[in-house]
């Protein structure tokens, strides 16, 4: 589930896809070139879902007033993420980085802005890193 602000209250809404899933609901499609790669993503509610040639989501990024429910976006990687949370991981005031063998989650929260990403490093287009995704 993603999240959005409605009347000052945090309300949940279904995300289009989890990382690793095929995107089922099309929103605004954007194609851009970064690091010599043509990247395709779908934008909605402050979320960007990056989709590979196979139609599967390999990364989700966000810049929103309130953070989305990361757990609801992880799909089959949820248990791996939850296990990694139990171990020491880099974090400080408003910043969290969790890396597992299959998924990486970065979250930051400042005043009225939440930003972050979930990505599957092994599924990123060749020659592309998370830093190439706007």
C-alpha cells in the first residue's frame, strides 16, 4: 500500500505493484535516458515505479509529504527486509539504509518531505544504478 495525504490525515491506497511484480495499473508513463540507458517509469501519488523490458518493477522511488508503507511495497521481499531490520544497519536522524542480498531500501524523512527508494540491484538495467533514477 502506498500513502497519500487526504484532509490532513494519512490515508492508505493500493500501490500498482510491489518490487519484482509485473505492473498491473498504468499511470503516467515517462521514458527518459540516463547513463546511456532508456528508462521507463510510471508516476502516481509521488511514487515512481521503474519497469524493465519484462514489465516487472525493479525500483520504486518517492518524494511525498508522508512516507509510503514500505512494507506494503516489498511483496515477496518483506520477510527478508524484516529480518534485516533486526540486525545493525546504517541509520541516523531521519535516515535508514537496509541492504539484503536481494533488495535495498533507503528512507529519509525531514520536516514535510519523505524520500526514498526500494530497488532490486540484480534486476536494474545493465550499467544503471539507483543514483541514475531521478
